[in-house]
């Protein structure tokens, strides 16, 4: 990690790039708000006269939806597609001879993008949502701190999955199907669309063994105080486990991919 | 006639290329199926906790979803332009498109088509028949014709919205991250619009009229007569939105600044 | 008959300048500094049928912008354009049927499919009949020697091979007017020569008018009798290439390479009777004499210099086009 200043520069550049597109910025806030708004009403209708489904109240659910989408603005990035494109266009071979770790650079670019959205989408977006809909924000500083720790893990796990999907392009050559599939699976199994506690028990058991819950379900549950006490720390433990565990397949695939790149010459 | 023959030429080439990356094709078909399943799962899970959604039951909501899949499949087969800005403007492919004697939008449609997305229509029809039989629906002689008109209208609406978004790239150098988000908004047209408040209902009906690609036309087949008026507006809205989009596109092409420099 | 008729053509782009730093970028979200940039500044130009015209200028001089307006890609801000009797951007689809375009840095061909499949698609796109295609393309394919490449996918071709195929693709409908934007960029000398030979051939045979931009002036020297020089959006020279050479630098250059170090003053001393200017060469102990006068003067100068300083090499050169053009850009057209 002798390259800290280089990576910081990468984050900064990406940040500036995002700022340069202002139509994107304004429309982004608008679309995010419409999205969360529509979801809010959908959930109101689903709850109907019931005040509690699967242990969550209407207002908890609304907060869950809002925070899940806003957190998504932070952890979401397109580096899987970027890597795939760079592989197909043969640019990765050039990246390999540069004095930095390609995957590290991609991660930092994703982080720059994420930070941008967090500060310029999520924060103003949350204010708009908070004005428009009845949402409960916790007044415990502790919850906010744990939530921020948790979305950092969410970013790490999601980015790792993106790196994995991206690297697979080396072996598949054409990779749009996989990228799309991964996105769908993450939407469903991460708890973005539905809290995992809503699923039938057998499905919850399976999801407990998968890394996707670390992306959306855990941070959102921490924020809505659906998790309390020891639950919070074991949830963070799960996130930590996946963040470390996923390094293994990434490193393995990357080594094989590099070897293949050297043999084929790109 | 010329455009038809060109279309088939491109389609043949497309299939040839696509079949040479078979692994990806299989994964893609699978992931399409998966994404269709995801929405179905959402409905099923939700109805595991409730019986009615604003007075609509589970099978009705599933039927709406099945209907939605058909125009959506048509749209995503031919209007794969969500990355238009990146692919054609930033990378300058638009220069090449404009040196060929075919309308530029049509060229992009045929260059970017993804015929395998048509399988979504099959899924949709299967879902409709499943839900329809559970609801005891009967098929009248005119239903297939009405269905066809509504499907085309719905696909036009989708196409119109996305072409307009793509055309924005001619004016602004902006990256359009809006496109992927727009796909999400499209999903809200699949639920009965009376669950939303008036602002969102207005948006989904007149501004981004995704309700015409889901609940309004499907209401006709479900016999929900209170929505018939909207249902029959579907083809008209389709023509208007696509027409506006093409107008916007043509105006945009005149503003095209070229790549690089 | 004029194939290209351009009058007071102008193209302006609005652009905004970004403020620097994070604070600046943030301010840009709300207000921006716009400015108007004139890429092409009221140029007028006529090209007759069968001409081969070299269009040259530095990067950003407005070459590509002009070509893009002539091909209907860009809409001019003001001025008149008539190409092949049509207004390019107004009747775009009908118009492009009558031109061929090659962008050296952009491919016309489909990346994943065999070259001949691309040709077949383009043949449909340009509505070329089977007979026309067979007779015309057979020749093109033969002259460009791309026969063996036809069943290979484009991504497997080398740059030189691909460029020849690009050229063939642009000629499928046998257009009377051909635009080439940097057609030889990145190619090796052999491929360049092959392409030049081919362009001469179609110009001779079909009277194809060719407008060419390039950074390689050897292309222009080999092909074009007429050059148009562009600087900051304006035409600074439009005329015959040989006249440019004649008017610009009279006389010749003599390159001396001396055996030991020589001072400029020493050289000037021995050549006081000649109309000569000395400048230091790029190599060690090399001096270049630019001399006005006839061959007699040159040989007298040489013997005079050699009498006083021993040399290891001497060369007499005509001033190269590249040097002339470099001079024009450095000193302005009004110098000579």
C-alpha cells in the first residue's frame, strides 16, 4: 500500500468526473425520490390495515425502503461492466504494466463514485424524503455510527462481487448475461426489494449462507433498529467474514486470468 | 420495403454472431428468466402476508405482471439504447451511423437489437394464462386483437420514453445514469395506480406513462370496467410518445456535435 | 462542374470551461462559464470532379469539423454547402448514397463477423445490385489484395489489413466522391504505398473525386496536386502543391557534416559572397546552408567551404514539403 496518495487521487478524479455531469445529478435526485416515493405507497398498500408484518411496523418498513435505496447509491457501481469492457477492448493488458494494482484502482474509482452519490444524492435525497414522508430517523448516535460501518462493509462485499463478475470476462469473452444475472440476484437476495425476514423460513435459511445479505439487508436493519444489541454485532461479524472470505476467489481468479493474459498476449 | 429487407439482413447477421458466443447466450436467457422470476417472487412473498392489494387479489396482480412482460419484451428486443450516450456519442460511433443512407434511429435499433429478449413475451403469456385460468377468465374472439394493439402501444410508450432520454445526449454531454433508474420506475406501472398518491399517479399516467404498459391495459382483460377509458388510450399514448420521441431525436441529430475534438 | 461548393461555411461550438478543484466543480453544478468556439471560420472552397485535394492543418485546425459538415454529420452554424448538388445535412439519407467515407480511427465494419458478411450488409444498405457489386468489387478486392481476408472476422485482422478492407467497404456503391480522414494513420510504409496506388487507380479509372486529410505529407505529395492549408478555422493557402513549394522556398539546402567543430562565424566568413543563411543541423558538427541562386552558385559555395574546412559528408536537398508547411505555421503565410 505504498500507493495511498495515488489511490486517493483516483477517488478524487472520479469524484470530479461525477460532478461534471450536472444533468445527471439533478435528474438522479429526482428519479431516486420518485422511486422511493412509489415504493412507499406500494408498501402502504401492502400493509393495508395490518400494522405489523414479519415483525416490522409500517413506519419501520418505510424507513427500511428509504434507507435501502439511499445506501444503494453508495455501494452501487458499474465496475463489473467497466472491467468487462476494458477486457474486451484489450485495454487491460496496458493496465497490467502500470505501477499499480488494477483491481485496487477499479475499487477506488468505485469508491469515488459511491462517495459522490452518498454526499450529493443520498443526503439531499434523504432530506426530501424526510420532508415528504413520515420516516423515523434514529436519534441514537450509536446507531448512526454502526450504520456507517455497515455500509462500508456493504460497499466492500458488493464491489468484490463486481470484481469477480468482471474478471470472469477473461474466461467468457462476452459477459453481459452474467452481469445482468448478478444484478438481479443482488436485488432479490440482498434484501433491497424485500427484507429477508419476509421470505419463507426455508428461503431465509438458504440466504443466511450467502454473501448477499451483507449488501443491503444488514445495514438497513441496523438503521431501522430491526437489529438490536448483540444481533447488530453478529450481523457486522457476518459482513466482516464475507469481506475477508471473498478475497480468496478474487485472488485465485486474478492469478489465473493474468497467466492467461500473458499466454494469449491479450 | 427496403427497411424490412435491411431489418432481416441485420437480424440474420445478429443471430449468427450471437450463436458464436453460446455460453453467454445461455447465461443471458437464464438471467432474463431469473429477473422475470424475481418480480414474481416479490408478488408471491408479499401476498404471503396479505390477501388484497387495494382491492386487487394475488392472481390479478400476477396477471398484470404477465401482461407487462409482453410489451416489455418487445421493447427490450429492439430498443436497447440505454447506453446510447456512451456507445454512440462518446465513442463517436454516431459519425459512422450518419454516413449511411438509413434513418439514424433505425440503424441504431437494428444494430443493437437483442432478439433473445423476445423469450420474455413467452414467459409473459404463460403467466397470463396461468393467472387467467385461476381467475376463471374466458377468451373472447376479439381479445387477441385488442391484446396485440395494447402490446404494441405499450412497447411504443417504453420506446418513446427511452428514445427521448437517449436524445438528451445530443444536447448535454451528460452521462445518463438515469436510464437504469428509469427501468425501476417502469416497474411501478405494474401495480394498481390507485395505491399511489395523486402526484405519482399523475407522473405514471401522463409524464412517464408506465401505467399504460401494465395496469391500464391489463384492467381491460380483467374486466375492471372503471379503467376501460384509460385502457383504450394505450395505443394513442403509444403513438403520441413515440412520435414525440422521434421528433426530439431528429431535432437532436441536427445538434450533434461529433465525437472527440 | 463543381462537386463541392462551399461558401462562408462556419461552425461554432458552445463549450464551458470547468473551474478547477473540488470547490470549482461544486460551483459548476449551479453556474457555468460558457464560451463560443469557432472551429471553422467562414471558409469558401470549390472542388471539381476528378480532383484529389489534400486538406491539411494542425490538430484542432478544423479539418475534421469541415469534413463532417461536408459529409452531413454536422449541421453548419452558417454558410452554404453544396456537395454533389445536394445539401448534405438536409437530404442526408439521399446524399450519403453518393459519397464514400473512411475514418482512419473508426471502423465501418462489424467487429465480430467476417469481412465479406460486412460487405454483404453494406451492399444491402447502399442498395447495390448484384451485377454492379460483382464487376466493381471484384476489381477493388483484387487491387487491394484482400481476397484472402474476406472470410476472416474483422477483429482478427491487422491494422493494415483492416484499413484496406475499410477502403473497400467505403467503395461498395462506387461513389463519385470519397472522403478520407487520416486513412494511413499508424500504417507501415508498404501498406501506405499500396493504398496510395489504389487511390490513384480509382481516381484515374472512375474520375473519383478525393478529399483527403492526413498527417503524413508523403500521402499528399504522392496523390494531390492541390492542397488546402487550414489554420485556426481559416484557409491560409489553397492552390497547387508545386506552387507552394516554388513560392515558398527558393533555392536549395546544402547539408555539410564537418570533421571537427566549426563556428557559425567561420562559415559566414568563407561565404560572404553568397546569398546564404546558415543554421545548425540536428547532428553533431552538421550545418545547413540555405542558399538562393542557381546550381552554379551552389557548387561554388561548396568548393569554397570545403577549401577551408574538411568535411565527412555533404548532401544537396530540395526543401521538403513538411519543412515548408512547418515554416508556414511558425511564421505565417505572408512571410515569402
